[in-house]
């Protein structure tokens, strides 16, 4: 990121890395507080994060909840991507 400022102990690039988990509520409380503090002090990230969050919300609203993959499809996809498949049945 060209304008990679550090605000509240986090750089803009680091906030960008955390943004998907922030939007999904998957950050630990301390990490969430750090991202929120950065967003409160960085107008660029606050605007981008707000736009990103709005797009994610609109996509979820329009597309709905995806059907779970069958175990076979999940295994083939994981193999094609070089990642282990989940152990969930």
C-alpha cells in the first residue's frame, strides 16, 4: 500500500490483512480493539473498510448462504489447491 501509515500501533497494510476477519467478527477482542482504534484514526482505512464491509454485506444479502460442499468436492478442491481437506464429516 502506497500510503501505509501507522495509526494506533497498526499499519494500514496490517489492518487490510485483518479486514475480512474483522468484518466476520473472527478477531480476538484485543485484535478487534486494535483494528477499531486504527480505523478511528485513519480516514483512508475507515472509508475503505466501510466500503468493503458494505460490499460484503450486499453480496451476502443477494447470494444468501452457500450450500455446503460435498466431502468429495471438498477433497478434490483441497487437493487441487494443495491444502489439506477439513476433518469434518
